[in-house]
C-alpha cells in the first residue's frame, strides 16, 4: 500500500516537471525595406502612391506580395533556396526588377519550433530599369526574430 502511494506521488512529481512548448509564432526571416529620396543631400522618407510587388522564384509562379496604395516600404520573405532573392516592383507606372544577393545560415530555434534562417545581405544589390537610383544597407543581418521598427535596406527613388 505504501509503495502504491509512493509511486503515485513520484508519478505526479514527474509529470508536473514536464512542460509542453507551443510554437505559435511565425519564424520567417523577412527583409524590411523603406523608400527614401535625397533632400539637400540627406535621406528623406518618402511614400509612393501605388505599389505592386511580386516575388520571383525559379521553377515557381510569380507571387503577388503587395498591391497597395500609399506605401513607404515593404516587408518580404527572402528565398532560402538561392543565394539571391528577386522581386518586381511597380511603383505608379514604372517597373523595376530588384535582385538582393544574400548568404543564408540555418539555426535551431527550439525542438518544437524547428529551424530559423539567418540571412546576410551582400553589398551588390541590383536594379534593372533605374527606378531605384541607389540603396543603402542599414542592417545586413536578417533574423527570424526581428524587431518591429527594424529596417534592413533603404531604396532611393
């Protein structure tokens, strides 16, 4: 009888130490880009009246990521299967293709949540038509756990 009570107490103590982790957050690494212009040689925030943005991935159909009026920037996921990510931006009536080269590493977030991607942006961001005049990398590391006010690149129009 005493052994049953002891077994019952030990069982309760053992199960009370086990916790179940729930992974309810999205751990997708996303690039935060802001539109800028130069005003008297200094960067100035700007807003575009219409923004349409497509993601381009080889072997997959293009995906519409943004179709909005009045945007000061965008937040997009990067391509974990290539060393670059490509996007087509349409601002008002002008179109440009943006190619962002990057390096990717995976790291373990937790057993339940799995792995996250850590991207490092390379310096040679390219655009095709001249809509984007230049760029500045603000923070080259893009982590799955970014802050709300974090910015990675500025795109000068």
